[in-house]
């Protein structure tokens, strides 16, 4: 088997203290590692200096908005329950992860008259549920609106603390507008309104939407990574963004989700639907030129996506250098620019 296909070759050691549990303030103070492929050159800077390193390109952001997908309630017996909404599977049915034992047809109770009925129990631990408020079955938009009032921001599992009011803004990009994600497009979190306005003066800016699912945190477990079943997520690319992708203009994708959407369209010609594209060194990008991203979990599809741009060995070498220089990792951590 090719070395780039072996799961064990995407592992690395990260000291726990370098997992960022809070963002840096101000946002632009985050560290930025710049890797220039043609020169095989590494530069260490700060995010505030991003524009000094950007080539002439169009920039694509993911404008998904994170749902307050975690809610706390009680069973009929009075026992406490925690429900983490994953996705909708129809107008009135949803997939959720529930902490605590539940049975089919059981009803769970939450604030504001919200209840959830367990419709199916799946072998992977997920549950199919439907939601009601005062006996009215809730559609996806109605549920999302209610979660905005009673839910909690679903911080990633490696952030070992409860969410706070500050996370409601910190874990949301400044251009987030389309509710549907259960995780943030984290490379976008570094941008302030002022920085975005400066970018618009020099670059063509586009947004697309990919609603990030909980599958983004799922580790690859197959030793041959090609056997991994990639999670699928709803995406949409509008006409302006499509025209840019169809042109010959160089493209920078901000984050792995924008990247996967662009590359899915480049392969399929489809602008809306489900994206399950898995990029890795043997399935490299065919349209996107540059990548801005955070530092990702070992053995994840995300570190494999970075490896699709610069190779596995170079990716791990850059991660090692970032660790030695005390970069902060994961969702609230520092960033890397590949040009």
C-alpha cells in the first residue's frame, strides 16, 4: 500500500496545552504560518499581516451559521438529558446524539414547551427524532429559531469547558448568515470586519454555503484511508461564485469546507446538494490554487485535505515546526496559508 494511504502515517503528537480553548484577542493577533510551495519557503507571521502574503486571487468564504445545537432537558422520569442536534433528514425529522439511555417512542422535555420523540435508535449511537412545541410538530426553520433562544453553542469535543455567552460571537464568523452548521468554518473566525473591508478593496470576494456536520470531528479508523466513508453535508454555490470557479482566476479557499465545496463543483458541475468529497494526497485539488486553514486533528480527513495540497510529509513537517514554535491548534487556534 502507498504510504500516503496508511492512516498511521497521519498521526502526530500535540501537547494538550497547545489545544486552544479560547480565541486570541484581537482576532488578527493569531499566529500565521505561510508556506510558499514554489520556493519551499516557510515564514512565520501574524494574521494581521495576511494581506502582505496573498497572491492575486479570488477569495471564497463559507457563510454557514452555527446552530445552537446543544440543549439540556429531562426524561419523563426526571433524569437529566443532553441532546446534540446533528442534521435534518426531512422537513420534520432530525438526527441527534443523546447523552443518556433512551428508548424508541420515549419523549424528552426541554425549555419553552419543546419536546423530542425518539423515532429510531441506530447502531452507531445516533437517534432519529422529531420535535414538538406545545403539540405542534416543528419544521427545520421553526426548530432552528427556537434553538436560538434555548440552545447552546456546540463547542468541539476537544474544548473541555462549557460554552459561554462570549462563544456565541467567538464561534461564529462575522459573515455567518445561513443557519445549518453544528461546527464553525474555523479559518473564517480570524477575520474582523475591518480586515474583510480591506480585503474587498484588493480581491474579488465570494461566499458559498456548506453546513458543517458533526462528522467533521469523526476520526478516520480504516488503515487504508480510501475505505473511510466520508460524511456528507448540504452545500450551495450561487451563480456569481459558480462563474468565478468556471473562470481561470486563481482561487483561495478559506477553510476546508469552502475548499471541498469548490472541488466538488469542479468535479461534478453540481451547485447544490450533498458534498461528500474526500481530498487526500491521491485525490488532489483540480481547481483551487491556495488554502487558508487552521491546524487540524491527527488522523482526520482535514489533515489529509491539507496533505492533498502540499503532500503528507511536508504537512507533518510544518505541523512539527508549528508545535515547536508554540502555535495554538484546532478551532480557536492559529492559521496556515498555503500559496
